[in-house]
C-alpha cells in the first residue's frame, strides 16, 4: 500500500465492535506517535491510554463520541514543555500543533494496522481535565477511540468530500 492509499483508506469510525485492540498494535501506534516531530524537539506530549471501565466512563461523561470503542487515547500537552514563538507581540505556542502531528502519526499507523479510529474534539475539555485528572499544566487536545469497526459501520458520506486542490492551493 502506498502512503497515499493509506491516507485514503483511513476514515472516521463511528461504531466499534467488541473486538479488543491487541497490545502489540497499541504499542506500535504509540511508537509511531513517538517518532513525530515537535517544535525545538521539546516533545510536550502526554498520552493517556484509557481502557478500564472507570476510565472509559470518564470519557462517556464528557463526550458522546466514544462510539463503543474499548480503547481511547487521550492526547494532551504540557504548557511547561511546549516551545513558544516569541518573535511577535502575539505569542504562538506549539503544544496543540505538536500534539496534532503526533496524533496524525498515530491515526495513520492505526490505519496501516487495520485498526479503526476517530479524531474527537467534541468533548468538555475542562470537565475531562478535572475528572482524569490532568495536572494543572496539562491541556487536552483530542480523544482518539481505537478498535475495530462494527460490521454495519460505514464511512460517513463526507469522507470522500474534499475541496478541489485549486480551491486551497495557490501557486505563486
Ligand atoms: C480537529 C478535528 C475534530 C474532530 N472532532 C470530531 C468529533 O468530535 N466527533 C466525530 O465524530 N468526528 C470528529 N472529527 C472527524 C471529522 O468529522 C472527519 O475527519 C471529517 O468529517 C472527514 O471525514 P473522514 O475522517 O471520515 O475522512 C474531527 C476531526 C478533526 C480533524
């Protein structure tokens, strides 16, 4: 499979089966995340692997988007460890960018292993931070349910809807 084929294969899974995620696959997904670049290589990342009934109940309490997955990765960053671009009057911290890159590594590694996934931002960040709990200097970015799609799960129709390149690429 080429990289482009892999990118096209991934879709947002919104109904998971009961089949558990193998530890070897989870480990490989985490290792792929670890290879991500980060600003100044400061790696402000935090990943919480949520699999116990108690931890999954905390996800359900803050989001409708677990979709029955037995594993959820919660991605966060430490504001003490992120790099900050101080060149301008407006400061541009890297934490959310760094975490988004590593989560993209994880989601594509999952797809290569035939593991289904969802990128979830529809959750109460403050309630999640409190209930996990995250440290004061840690901020959540996304939840990522992982597992195997239920037999009747299909990509949403928008999965194949993308703007044409000439709408967002400018050649100068
Ligand atoms: C930043 C971000 C936030 C998202 N949040 C959610 C979410 O909370 N719940 C959900 O079901 N899907 C969520 N998605 C998935 C998108 O809806 C999905 O990627 C988009 O509709 C394209 O479909 P596809 O992933 O199947 O190609 C999110 C995706 C991104 C990148």
